């Protein structure tokens, strides 16, 4: 067979997929490095450069009230008295413009521009850190959402402000334990317009009039939810905005002189009420500042900005409240809030414009230096220009004196502002911009790869079938796969993915016998006397055989259905699934309190493990005896049971409560390290032996045959039908000898195949046990279901063959391949995994390494093995689909079985290629669908919560699956090679 | 020469005995059957509508979503009764060779047994597909009964209590009369309708018809109605290609 071309073609196709995924992801996922440093009160950022206690100075405001109205678009805040027929969302917040125009020294309304991604979580991060958060902020802990970067909440708490929070519970996740008092309300249900708002209103006024707070954050969600539910152009939005108007009015009445009121939206919304992207409708929110004491020197001047970037809030608030500016801030202070140089207003204390800007510039420069020393993603030429600008600025500033002319001061201020803006723009270009070109290119490459894969599978199928069927496009089978792909475009289906996949798997499984029956192959054909005599048609198959095969098919279907149903006991729950109870098997054994349940679960897991080892061994025995002395046979004999023993012992050890055997603590500690490592080592050894020596397994049993040469009769257990014909002539002997040898050979071939699957089978279980021994049962189900699938495929093929419809080639139809891929995603869920980052089972990294790791490669691969165990298993075992129908022809007339493949190397390689490309096509189509979902729905409410994690998981699942598919294919080729070599050695003997 | 004695009876019972059996397969003759089928299907379909409309007049608060179980049982009852009556009147259903009471009784008992088994079968399948196991068992079982009345009952009416024949009908060359073809179409439509009905359930639209099992039972009833309409039309337009093994 052609090994190299097939492997190269597959590799090339995979590489094409990887390239597409990489292109898309690099354009879609904005990545930024987090700087984990915090500013302090004694930083040398003071205007004069002299050290002075920054936080000790009297701040301009003692208290601030931050009213965040989610999705408060700037259009909502505008008031146009000439508008006689306002839309539902127009002119509903008159209080803002009214106050701003009547009391210009006290209030201002700005347009508050957000940076993409315009989702609430990223925005809260943005206007508290002053930075430009992306979807992935590297350095962040994946398992928790807490903000580790320096932020204003941290700084305010640090200088002794008492913080109170009420509203959207996202804050509570972002700033755990930062608030003195916190009243979070669930933000998840988008349908619910009032719970959060009413919850806030119950407490807001009573808290305000009290004296036990310095910073009060209230985050209203009603407007945003109203937008998602009805869109902005709906009477409900009018009501909601009117309510907010009343809230702002009552808050302003209760404000005291030392308090600054900030009313702001975190982002806007599109005309359909969504957000997340970068269109101006989504980015432009409203910002309203108000204080009972004069805040601004006078009415808005010409030089005042219309649009304020969201990053600018952080430095402004910090300096107004007397806190250091957070370390990673790239915003600039809002100048109108600070008195200009020379304007002496006796009542106002604090920094002047120039001083504030200088503090700001030094902080931004410090951040820029730190960041550029950590990451390389800012272009060096713009970095050099910025450095140059800063050194000029500092020289000018330090040379200037309070007595310098207003003109030169203004020049300096403008230069500082220009510096800050250019830093911000540089950062923005690096972090906060989707790259639509790259995204489109990635999509195109992926689509091309899918199409190519499909075409290759069609072409190789046609090759295998001898030129037939090149143009026949399958219509029925991919319906299920396209349903699966379509389901990836809806957030509800992605959330319920485990059940959706099971549903489709069952449907397709049940569809197999229905279609067989439709084609009249499930039952023995009715004896029809009117038919032409038997000579013209292939002889009718024996009804008994057909019936038996049908029963086997239905039995396996029952096994499949039962397995799929039971496997839903092992599902975990997403946070979006309200009434879902996670599987009790997910809890580690050591955490179970009830000792009876613990014992029961342990015994059940052990039983599953035992049964599973037994089944594999049984299968190996079925296709040969395990008593040779070769390395691989030894491995096959001993590795599996030994691994099982290790696992069982380890479960017992890790399940025992720590304080129950105090005197054995040391031993337990050793066992916890040694046992899993032994299991890993054994598995590695088994794999290595298998790879090095895939065929010698059964040389011993064949020993007599090559030794005695052409005496075919000497081969010990000769089936009678061959014995009858041997010994007539050497030629005839040879003719029959080869099938004989084939028959032996297929045992070893099958054995190695099966071992390939078996070995890998064990490995993820090793990973799984650290988290829940219950998963052993899930893996048993997986094994059973895999077997059932293979057998369904085999029975269907043989039924087709029995009734004369078999085309004689080896091509695997779409249905079993689709079933295979569905089962692989189903078991991803049935091993307690979900397509969300918090659900990754990190504990797997510490199995056998309780003390932690030095590097990142080993824990990463352990976690990947744990997460994608089902992808790996189904990927490696995929070539079995090709062999199984041939293996199951046990008692057909000429039982050469999968040796038929060796007789037709051309067909063998094209069938293998076809199978692999079909599998790749299906997996690739799924990746394409989730990529499309992420690209098309990037404004969707759920894009960062549902679609992007799904995309990441789908892409990495594809990576793992394709690599393991390649491993499986190359294993088959390795076996084929070994068989060929062995055969060449044998043949001269036989012809002699 | 005739393979299937049931067909023979069927032909005789439907047409006067003067007809030659071979003429049964000539397309012209089908027009009568298609007309008979269309009118019987119209009666069955109208029974579904009546079962939806009439209780609304008599029972206060009756609605398809609100009192779903009531609607389900009314539709199930109406479809069952009308089906049995129509097929009995048309005489499609009895391959009665023996006219003994005992034979008829055993057929009746077997039919009831099959109906019960079919309900249990559908219930199991629906649960395997992901319906809650315990909580809404009554709803699930009502759906199973509805599906039985839409599919199995029709099989019973057309083919009698003969599972082998049921299985054989659902193969490409298994239909032996226009009634068999219409059976294929209606059964497939109702099952596919129920299957499609499961699709909107996970969506977060919060509509009353997304509650289990409303969408599935609605889907199966709509599928059934579609099948009733499609079957005569399809047979009418494909009557040239249709050849039944009727010798
Ligand atoms: Zn928001
Ligand atoms: Zn929103």
C-alpha cells in the first residue's frame, strides 16, 4: 500500500485546518499580557519629583457615588426639546441635560466611548483598571474571574475608603472580598428586567443617607436586559429609562457637598439591543458628572472634549479622591475637572491641571516601560517614538517654573495630552481591535480545507470503488452532521450540547435499522416464486444468517442506546443550566462524607475497572493466545492488569481520609506519588513496545508453520475445508497456504490494532480517577458503546453484503463515521467535561505529582489528556471502522478477513484515506460551524460566555482528534509494514 | 399463484367479486381508491379539528397549551375512534378467513396487547431520547399513547395484528396497495413530526409551547395531518411509477 502519500496528504490537510484556525483565532481573540504590579502611595510620581505622602493630602472629594446603568447609550441620555414625536428611547432622561445646562459649573454630560469587546465584564474591568481588557488577559487565572491587575477599587480600599456595592453580581466575581458591604443580585437571566434594579432601589437611598460609606457603586441592569429582550425601540425601554430618570433625580437630591456623582453606561447597544462589537452604537455610552459643589471652572469651553474614552475615568477619579493611579492605566485625566495653572480657587484643594497631567504621564510611562519589557507585541518604532516624546516632556516640565508664561504652560499641557493619547492609541491598536481581514482569511482557509477534505474523500472513495461514484454526493447521512453543525450556531443548543449530541446519536443510530429495513435488508427476503430462476440473480442468502445478523444489529443498537442514556448520568452542569444537578460521580472520592456511599462508589468503580480490563483481555484472547514470550505479548498480558491494580490501589489510597491512618501517612504519601507514576510508566512502556514490535506477538504460535515449509497440513489447527484440498499439488498447496497464513496474520494484526486502542484506553482513565472514580464507569460505557458502534457498522455491512448489495470495496459509508464523531463529542460530555473554562479539571495535573510541577508542559499535557480523552480514543480507534466488518466475517466461506486488504493494497490505502478524510471532514465542519458562530455572532450577548469558549474547545478538540487520528493511521501502517516484512520472510519458505 | 392471501380478501371485500383480481393493479382502478382515501383522510383530519374545537365550546378554559393533557386525550380518542370506524366501514382491515368468534376474539386480544406494547415502546424510546424519567411520566405516557394512536393503530387497521407485515410494509418494495403506501407516508410523517417537535425545547424563548411535551405532540399531530394530505396527492402524482406486487 502507499503509505507515504496517504500520510502526507492527511498531514497537509490537517495543516491546512490548523492554519485556518490559527488565522481566525489570531484575528478574533485579542490577547494582552497583564502586569501584576500595583501603584503605592510612596511612588515617586509627585509633581515636583520630591517625595511626599501622596495619599495623606486632603483630596478634592471625600466620597463618590458611581451609578452604572448598564448599556446606557449616549442617545438615551440626550434631550432634544424640539423633538415632537420622540421614539420610545428618546427624551426619557431629561434630568441629565437639564442639570448640565442649568448648572454648568456643577454638571457635565459627555459621550463615553468604550473599547471593544463591549461586554459588561470586559468593560467593568476596563473602567476600573484604566486599561484595555481583551478576551484573554494572559496572566489571569483561568479558573477564577477575579481581577488581579491593579485597579481603582483596590486602590480606594487601600487608602482606607469604605466601599459599598449593590447590583450586578459580575462585580462580586471580579472583586471578591474587596467591598465592605455588598448586595449582589443575579445577572444571568436576561428576561428579568427588574430583580437587580429593584434590589438596588430597596437599599440605595437608605445607604446613601447613612455615614458608613465612602465609595458606593450601584450597577443597574434593567436597561441592558430590556435591550436584549425587546430592543431599544420598545415602550418597555421608555419605562425603564423613565425609572432611571427618577432614580438619578432622587439620588441628586440626597447628595452631600463632599460627594461626586458619576452616572455612566458601560457600553451602548445596537438597534437590536445587542453589544459586544465595535460599531459606534455599541461603544458610545453616556457619562454624567455632578457635584453639589462647583466642579468645573465655568460653562463648557471650546477646548473641552465631546467624547471621553472610558479609560479616562480611572485616573480622574483616582486623583479627585486622592488615590494613586492604578499601575496599568493608559487613560488621561479629564482636564476640565482640574483647575488650570494660575486659577486660584480658594475652596478647591488638590492638584492643578499641569500637576495632574504630570502624575498621569509618569504613571503611563512607567507602565509602558514595564509592559514592553514583558511582552513584545508593541511595535518597537512606536515605542521608541513614545520614549523620545517622554524624555522631551520631562525635560520641559522639570525646567518650567510656576512663574512661566501661560502660553508655554498651555503648550506643555497640550504636549502631555498628545503623549497620553498616542500611548493609548498604540495600546489600542495592539490589543483592542478585531482583525477582520485575518478572520475572513481564516474562515476562507477553513472552508477550503473542509471542501478539499470532502473532495479527497470522494475521490479516494471513487478510487476504491474503481472509478464509480465520483459524482454521487451523499445526501442523507450528512443531514445529522449538518444538524450538529447548525446546533453550534445557537447559544441554547451549545449550552445543552451534551443532550443535543446524545439526541442526534440516538436518532442516527435508530435510523440505521430503519433504513436497512427500507432497503429490504433487515429481514430475510420473502421467497418469491415469480422471480427469475436463481441463475440470473445471486443466490438468496440463508434466512437464518440474515436473521442472526439482524438480531446482533438490534442487540448492539440496544447497547448503544442504553450506553448513551446511562452516560448522561456523568454530565456536569453549566452555570446557565438553572435546574441542573451535576453528576454525583464528579466529586472526588476523598470528598465524600458518607462512608457507605463512598465504599459503594469505590466498589462500583473497581468493578467497572475490572470488567473493562477483563473485556479487553478477553478480546485479545479471542484473537490469539497470550502466551508467547515476545515483548508485545508480555505487555499485552501484564500491562493492562498491572495498570488496573495500580489504579485500584491508588483510588483506595486517595479515597482514605487523611487522618484515619496516621501511622501510615508516610506510606500513603509515597503511594500517592508512586502508583500513578507506575501506571503512566507502564502505559508508556506498553505503547513503546507496541510501536517497536507490533507483529512478533504471535510468532511463537506460528512457529511450526514456517519451520516445516510447505507442508500445509502441518499447521496445527487447520480448518477441515483446507485440509481436504492440501497435499494435491505444491501449487494448490501454496494457493491455500496463503489464506491460511492470512488467517493467522489477521489475528496478530487485529490484536495489535486492538491493543492500540486498548493501551490508549487505559491512559485517560488514569487521568480521570484523580477527579472522580465514578468516571471509570463512564469509561466502561465508552468501551461498550464503541464496541456496539463498531458492531452495528459491521452488521450493517454484512447485512448489505448478504443481500448482494455490497459493492465489494472497503469504503466506510458516512453513517458510521458520523456516528463515530457524534459519540466522541458525546463522551466528551459524559466524562464530566463542558465547553467552558471553569469546568476544566485542573486537578488532573496533580495526579502523581501532588507537589506541583516545575514546568508547564507536563501538567498541560496531563490536563489535555484528561479533557480530550474521548477525542483521543475515538481518533486513534477510527481506523477500526475499516477493519471491523472484515474481522467480523468470522464464518464466511473464505475467511481471509482483513487480509483482503493486503491483497488489494491500492484499495486498502484509498479506503484508509477515505475513512480518515471523512472523519476529518466531519470534525472540520464542526470547527467551521463554531468559527462561523463566533464570527457572525460576535455581537451576541453570549459571545464571550458561550461561543468563544466553544470555539476554543472545538478547535483544540480538532487538534487532538486529528493528531490521534494520524497516530491511529500510522499505527495501521506500521502494522501493515511489519506484516509485509514478515510475509516476505515467510514466502520463500512456502515456495520451496 | 397469489402470495398474500390477505390481499385477495382485501380486493374482494373492497370491490364486488365480479372484478378480476388483475384489474386491481391497473392505474385507472386506483382513482377510486385514491378518492376513497382522500375522503377518508379528510374525515380523519376533520376529526382532529373537531377534537380541538368542540371541547373548547363545552369546557371552560380549554386550550391546546393550557390544558394540554386534555387536548391530547381528546385528539387521541377522536383519531382512534374515527380511524377504526373509517377503516372498518371501508373494509380495508379484515383478512377474515375464519369467522369464528374465538378467532375474532383472539385477534381483538392480540390487537389490544400490541397497542399496549406499542405505548410502552414509545414511552421507552421517548425517555431514552431525554424525556424526564419520573417527573412528567404522565405527560410522556400521553405522548406515547398519542403516537400509538397515530401510527400503530393505523397499522392495526390496515394490516391486522401481524408484526411481520408491519415491519415489511416499511421497506421500499413492501407496499402492496395504495393503503400501504399511505400508511408508510402518514406514519413516517407523524414520527418525523414528533422528532422535529423536540428541537425547539432547549431554546430559551420561554414560549408556552416549548413546555414538555407540547411541542412534540403538536409536531406529531401536524406531521400526521401533513401525511394525511400528502399521501393521496403523492400517490396520485406517482401512480404511473407505482407498481404493487399484486398478481
Ligand atoms: Zn453591560
Ligand atoms: Zn448586555
